């Protein structure tokens, strides 16, 4: 599903990624681990099209994404890629249902279609009774589950997650990790996850170890 080849990235004199290759198959959970500064998040942002490499290529669903125009890339990202971050980034003035709908509205889906899909996801994640609650009225674990639903609302090919349980207590982190496995097993959902959490890494199909801007264990 995803192929990254020869990914190089520097910021000024700092050489962050040094020729990284990565393959991801459909229905896999891949975790990327390594010390801080190894280049994990930079790699995730590049394969997630939030940043561009200095050289190399990223191919997702047979599309070389770094050759797309900015406008086409934005549309491609919205359609094919979901994102989950350490901090949920939910909009505080909107309800859980409304937050989940936002990527669908960006994709120009109707209000009825977006809300139907959001309601399905809320039910799937055990949050139906929280649909009308704003983020400030939800627990940390509930907020992150809403963020997972938002990432899934457009049925993305792949979900990129950067330390998704890093801001959760151990019980909520464990629950979130089980959710990822359940979504892989029941919906064939693909995940690439940057994490320091050993429990999450151990649940993955494969763990990729990065060191000094390179993958050293694949």
C-alpha cells in the first residue's frame, strides 16, 4: 500500500533522515520506535504528506504523492490518510459528533452523510451517549477516541499516529491500543504509529527501529 524510498530530509545543517526506505501493507499495524531525535516523527510527517522530503519518493495507493500539486495533495490527504496525535486537537466549541464530521465536510460530503458516518463510529467506539458533549466534558480517553473516529470518518486507506497514547494514563492507553488492534482485525485498517510505549509496539505486526535518521531494524 505504501512505499517510501530513499527519503532524505534536512533542516538547515541538521540531517534528520538519511535515505529511509519503508514498506507498509494493507491491514498492518507498523510501529516506529527509537530514541528522541532519531527522525521518527519527521518520517511520519513525510509519509503522511504533512511535509515533503528533500529527495526520495512516497507512493501511496500507486500515487507518487510528492509529485502532486499542493491542491491535489490536500484533497488526496483528506481522502486517503487519517491522523491521530498525542494531543487530540479537538475543537473545543464543537461537540464530539461535530468534531468527527469536520474532515467529511472538508471532503464536501453532505451533512446527512457525514453525521451518519460519525454516528456509526461513535457507536463502534462506545461513545454514542457522548455525541453531544464538547471536548471539555469528555475524559482524556474519550477525547482520544473521538480523535480516532475523526481520523476514520472518510474511510482512509491508512492512519498515521504520532504518540497517540502519550498523553493518557496506563488504563486508557491500554484501551486505545486494544482499539487499534480491533480496528485492524475487524475493518482491515492500516496504521503507522510512532510510539515510545512498549505495550503498543508489542501489539504491532512489525516494529521498525530508527537510529540517527536511519532504519536499523525492519
